[in-house]
């Protein structure tokens, strides 16, 4: 997975900086297919080695309408 385009010091909403590995991926959600450039965080969780995907305003949110309903803990895409 570390073969992606490494970008160091990416800052997010919380203000912390992380290193991300970026790939061009095809995101499939039911009948919706979106090509996008996504960053993945290499992070060790206890007992697992999980790659966490990160889709943000660049590319994904500019292509798809997304609605976040925080009180209901729900989001809709498309």
C-alpha cells in the first residue's frame, strides 16, 4: 500500500498533521461509480493493521452531492 504518492504533513479538521498515501481509485456505492484521488492513512490500531481511506473536498466532494446530518448520525451521497 505504500506504493502510493506519499504526501507529508497534511492538515485536517482537527488541526493535526498526518502523512497520507494517495491513489487514483474507483469508488463504488451501490449504482454510483466515481473515479477519485483519495488519500489513505497508514495507522496501527490495536490488534489490526488498517488502512483508513480519506475522501475530502478535493475530487470526491466536488463530483458528488453529499449531505451530512450530524444529529441523526447519517449522511447521504448522490
